[in-house]
C-alpha cells in the first residue's frame, strides 16, 4: 500500500504536536518534583559553602555570625546555625539564664558564674507563662553532662519549689526505664551543681523569626547532640539526611569545620521542600528550561521530517552523479513504497547491471596484469637466482680447462652436478609458485585423514631424522579433513623438512593436531634457536634471507615457505609462525569433514 507525500506530512505534523503536548504533560506531572528538590539541595549546598567562608572570616564574632544566619534564612528560606563540639548552639546567650554557682567540692563548678542555655529545656512559646519560676535570686539545681569543658543541661529544678525543666531526649537515655547508656560512660559524663539565678535573658524581636521558635529544628539539633555525646561509636561527618514530619519533607545538612582555635564546629541547616512561595518561584525557572527544550524539540523534529522527505531525492541526485562517473559504490536505500521508492529501485537495478559488466571487464584486465607481473617476476627471480650456480659452474670449467687441479677433476664435476640439481629444483619451484600466484589455478579438494598423511611423511623422512638423531613426538587425532591432499602433503613436507634442517642434533620435533569446533590446527614445532621477531612476518616472502640462522647454505631454494603460503591461501585457511619457549612453531588450520 502506497502512502502519498501529503499524507506523510500530515501524519508527521500531527505526531509532532502530540509529542510536544506529551512532553509538557510528563514534565509537569513527573519530573518537576524531582527537579525542584535537586535544584534546591544544590543551591543550599552552594550557599552553605559561602556561609562557611564568611563564618571563618567572622572570627568568632557572635553578632556578626548571628547576622550571617539571619541573612542565610532570608536568602534561602532555610534555618541555619552553628554548634560547638558537643552539639550546643553557639551564641545562645540570648535565650539563657546566668547562674552564680554556690561553693562545692567541684572546683570547676564552684563559686563562679556560668550561662545555661534554655532552648534544650523549654520552648520559646512556653517561657512567657513560666518565666516567673526563673526570677532573679531563685535557687536551682542542675543535673547535666560535662564534655570537653562544656556543660549540657539535662534537668533544671527549682529548690523548694515544684518547677522542673528537662531535656527528655537525654534524660531518657540516662535515667529512663530503657536507658541505653553504659554506667561507666554515664559516671564519666554526669555532673551535678547548685546555684542562684542572676539574670534571665530572652530573645528580642519577633518570635516567628527566631530560631528557637522552630520546634522541629530544635528537636533535630537535640537529637544530633544525643548521637554526638552519648553514642561512643558515632563519627559525625558531612552528611545530608531526609526527615519527614506532618507529611512535610525536610532536608538536614550537617558539616563539621575547624574554627580559628582548632576546635570542631558544626554547621547545622534544615530546609523544607514544601513552601508554596519557593515552589512557585522554582516553577518559573523550571518552565524556562521546559520551553527551551520544547522549542528545540520542535526545531529538530521539523528539520528531521523535512529532511526525511527530501533525503531520498538528494540521495538519488548524488548516486546518479557518481554513476555518471562510473562509481557504483553506493546504492539508494529504499525506505518507502511511494513513487520515490519505485524510482530508487529502478536506479539501483541500472547501477547493479552496469557495475556487473564493468567489474567483469576490470577483472579480465587485472587478470592479464597479474599474469604479466608474474612473468616479469619469474624472469627477474630466475636471472637473480641462477646467477650464483652459473658463476660456480663457470669457475669449475675454467679450472678444468686450465688443468690447474687435474687431480680434483671428480670433485669439480660433482660440484657442477650439484649446482645443476639446484638449478633444476629452483626452476621447478619457481614455475609452481608462478602458477599459484597467477590467479588461474583452481584448487580441488579431497577428503582424507590428516594423521595418516603425517605418519606417511614421517616414514618417508625417517632417514633424514635418524641421520641427525632427532626425536619426533607425534600427538595426532584421527580426523578427516577437506583439502587438496597433494598440496597439503607438500606444505607438511616443507614444514617438517625445515624443522629437521634447523633442529640441533639429539633434540625434539613435536608434530601435533588440535581439534576445535569445525576445524583442526596442525602444528610442527622444532626445538632450537628462535627467529627474531622482525623476521617472523617476512619468512613467507620468496628468497627471504633476513635471518642469518637460516641461510641457503643449509639447503633449500628459498621458495618453500612462499609456495606453502600460496597453497594455504588458496585453501582459505589461517596459518602462521611463532617463537615458543625453546623453539619455533609453524601452524595452519584445516576444515573438518561435516
């Protein structure tokens, strides 16, 4: 069924509009909440870093630090304060009582004036109706905890009265029925002292803007103090915690720093993720990114479907231009069943037909070039390789003609006969190599047992093996392979002969076959000198003499490996040579009979 271009444009435009609407809807309903939370957390982290820098600059100046905390709240709608090393709010003297301690046995808490913070004992909203119990001159007793020369009040009791203030979080840990503090730790921390109230200091200003009015914040600070002081295994590090109360989510940030005196101070901040004004403000920023994203999406989508329609026409133009220049490397992809698709199909058929005929013509030309190249290389190789034996024969003939060494006549005739044999073997090898490299030789495949072939060759070469007192170890599998038996015999003969030639006397030759899934690996390894790494890849070249340990003086025409290479490549199999731990191994693969 063909679909017209107009229909395609209509459907693509409709889908584009639906995609935009879906993007806006999904962004509003799913991603905004997470975006808002992450954005606020990142902003607060950045602000806390700035607060830390300003705090260090303030150098323990109480009024300046309190102003920093107020400014931080106004800018981030986030409560922030600083705690000392035992979790007390620093600079809390504006909500405290000044107590003159009576003389006692404890010299540290005798006949001196100290400030006792009240935020951990009573809420700011309750102090107005109870402050008469803390009038000047009232005698009080305090149960508390002492750590790092700092006092944490736990229970404040008015002497001869029915008035008690208590930090229940800590008192439950110390005195409750389910007390969890070990007695040794309790005895080490607990202190008790008595004194008279000299002054009651209450915050000045609006209660709603004061940190002591935030009950949730104060309770979280007190809980942190309990963990810090009474939990011996607690190690406070920079952390961010989630807290939920009354279905409102909060983020709590705790960051330890070192003040100017080297003591640990904790920056403690808490923010709500639900304030309406902040949510509206964040929504405005979110919509800016959303609108930009939708605009970008519209531009990209419009560009895409415009290119989608025009792309086939541009490809047809480019492809036909290349065909005109006899370049048939590209075809036009057919992605539709309309008129453009039909045109693309017809052009592809025309290109394929032309390419087929031109390719055939080029193959014929290349074939002729290879034959000519092979003939030239053959003549060059023959002239080069025959030069040495001809020179030797010429020298022998000159010596015999001059009668200089008539008593060595048989020796020189034998030397000339050996050179003639070498020339004959060289010409046969070069003719065979030229046949393989011409590209006209067609390999015929047989099915035979590879182990039987190897056994036959070892028996045939037994005299050569025995003459050097070599030990041949065979690890063979009775596997039928698909290959040209005569040519594989030729390759194996070359590999085994090379192994015999370059293996020192009384050493080993290992011939093995290793079965894999659908093929078998044939290996011939001889113990002896390694071949230099830079020479391994060049061994297959004709007449290569790069390795001094493998000179012509040890026999061979220098063409055996080149012929073996061509035979194996005509089989289409993998082959190679590598250095083993104490020798050299030649290998090749053959396909098993299916």
